[in-house]
C-alpha cells in the first residue's frame, strides 16, 4: 500500500502540471490519451494487475486532469485494495478538477456511508443532486441518505419527485416503487407531512401539491 500511496501522490501532483501541447487540438488529444489509458487500466484491473492499473489511471489523470472516469476508476481500485483514505483523496482531487462531477460526489458518499459518516455522505448526495436534479438514480440515493439520518420529510419530497419524473419518462415500474415508498414515508410522518398538511393558505402550487399527495 505504501507503493500505491506514493504513486497516487505523484499522480495528484502531476495533475497540476500542463499536458503536452498539440496546437488547437491539445485538449482533445489529451482526453483521447486519458480515455485509452483508462481503458487499459480497467483491463489490467480485471486481470488482477492492480499495480499496473494504478499507474495507468495516474497517467490518464496526468494527460487530462479533467477526465472524470480516471478518478472514479482509481478511487474504486483503492477502495477495493483497502485504502479508503487515499480513495477519498482521489475523489476530492477529481472534484477539484472536474466541474459538476456528480459521480465523484456519489462515489465519495457511498464510501462515507460505509464508514458511518452519514452527515458528510448526505452533503455529497445533496451536491450530486444539485448537479443532476432530474437524475432518478441520484435522487433515489439522496432519498435513502435522508432516511438514514431520519430526515423523513425531505426523503418524502425527493421520492415524490422521483415518482413524477419516472411517470413522465414512462418508467412505470420505477414510478410504482417510488409511489409505494412515498406512501410509506407519508404514513410514518403522519401529521407532520408538510405537503399533506399544507393545503390551506400556502399558495396555488402548495395546494396543487397537497391535492396530488392525497390522490396517491
């Protein structure tokens, strides 16, 4: 693991160095190199050649510090190797370099959940949802995060959004599951459900939401 850690540190430092220039296509060339190196890393990883896989991921990050897939692959590899601290550092570095990197927020949230750091995990899930407000998978993870910290009204609101999004996109099974979870959460919350209790004196939108909730 010391060898892995030294490579990781070197890779993170290298991420701050400029990539080789190739006129106007420098960025696309660097990304193409990072894509190929990440593909190679996954192949080596699938064969259990973790040291080589690590080097390929770090090389990919060196060529294109904004290539998110390399951070995700390296972070997952480090987690599997039993080094969650370096995995978390990898996700954090990715977040510093990739704008709107919701996948890294989700990956770090799962790591933190496994470590019982629920509040930090929830902050990551909320950040991921802010970048992908209509992504059903992200929202379902966020709802589960709220449940884990007993924030049931927030979980209910998210599940209702999941149900609406799934219904609109024709994902009937997902919509039914979300509706079932929303009903269960509403029963748990009871009178403190802010939507069901808020049909009077809360404006047109709130009244419409209250009516929608009662029909579920």
